[in-house]
C-alpha cells in the first residue's frame, strides 16, 4: 500500500474542510427558513386568534421546534465566520507570536468544550431513541428529533474551532447577514 505524501493529505483535508463549510452554509440557509417559519407561524396565530377567534394548536409547537433547530443550525456558521462574542482587548495588546499562541489555545479549549458537549448530547440522543422518549406537547413527537440538532450544532462548531487552530491568521469569508 502506497503512503500518501503531505501534499496529498493537505488536499484531502482541504476538500473535507470545503465539504464542512458547504454543509455549514446549507445549515445556515435552513436556519433562516426556521426563522421565516417562526414569523409566519406567529403571524398566522395572531390573525387566527384575534381576528377570527380560532386559535391554533400547532403554532406554539412549530415555533418552539423551529427555534431549537434554527439556533443549532446557526451555531456552526457563527463559529466558522468567527462571529461569536470575543472580548479581545488583552489579546490585542499581545505581540504577533503570543497572539497566535493565545488564539490557538482559546480555539482548542473551545473545540474541546463543544466536542465534549456533542458527545454528551449524542449519548442522550441514543438513550432517548432507545427509550422512545416523546416530547410532552399537544401532538407528541420523538424527543430525539429535536435533541439531535444540539449534537450536530456542537459537533460542527467544535470542528470549526479545531480548524481555527490551524488557520488562526486567516479570516474566513463572512456569511452572517
């Protein structure tokens, strides 16, 4: 079996990174659709309730589900574009080498935290699926249908933080509008 060169490995990682970015961007588009769903559901509920005295049973459930899904589809894009909140006045006074080391350490700690959370949520997803846990709502759905988005969001954000460790000096393209 032939051993891959460093250049071939870099190409593989570059393609994997591009695929991760594409998945993250697609998730962000879905998150925007979740926001649209929230607005339309609440608007419909307001009109139905106050103008036609016909409240819906589904509006609050759709809004809650869309909020959860949309939040955790947005998390990886915010992380990818470094749009998260950062108080960097201390980092700003450091020299270039110390700044790079500090940024790598912060990205690594953030990655570890997100990946540990993703692992814990994955364990919860498996347990919810095995036990058949349902959401307590008017129309119950399997709990795992929602909690799996937390696993995805933290896992993907963790991978973006790991990628930031190797690309600290490069600014990603901004995708947040």
